[in-house]
């Protein structure tokens, strides 16, 4: 999947609209077949409680069952690590799930995928609390 982010990260309102549009492309966890790289959203009563990305969605969800409270999962296959990291960060900023503490992308991950290291606390819908 190719994801077009434009030349810069959109303002928070734009990210919220983008997140709503992209979430419509997510698939139910029940449709997951085999080992899939992607971005996933853990839901509780239909509301996002956690957003993550991984090389193996099914395995990561099994790990989350031990430590997180959720009753549903949706996911989007995304093979590129660069696209997974970017989509995950936009969804966390826009959806503000309560169990995501923030996003951190290591210097090595950033360098290998062509963007600057990221480190920020969750953005509230007011746009405050950015580092």
C-alpha cells in the first residue's frame, strides 16, 4: 500500500480527518490470514484504546491480550516500515487513544527510512503538549 502524506504533517484537524478516512480501509481481525505486517487499532466498545504497528499483527495481538483491555481489533496491511511508522504516529496524534503513551522512533529506524527521529508526548485535541 502506498500512503501519500504530502510534504509535511498536516495540522491536527487535518490529521483527524485523515485518520477517519483511513480507518474506513481497516479490516476486521477475523479476516487476518497468515503473517501480516501492518498497523492495528485495539478497540473497547467501539472506541480506540491503543494504536500500534508490527511485522506480525496476529502475534502482536496475542501479546496484547495479556496486558491490555480490549474487545475488538481492526488492522490495515502495510508492508513498508516507513509507512507503518508514519501512519501509526498520525493515528495516535489524531485518535488520542488512552493507552498509547506517545511515539518514539529511534535514530537508527529514522535514518534507515529517511526521516528525522520523532519523540513526542500524545497530542491532545487542543494541539497542546507537543515536544
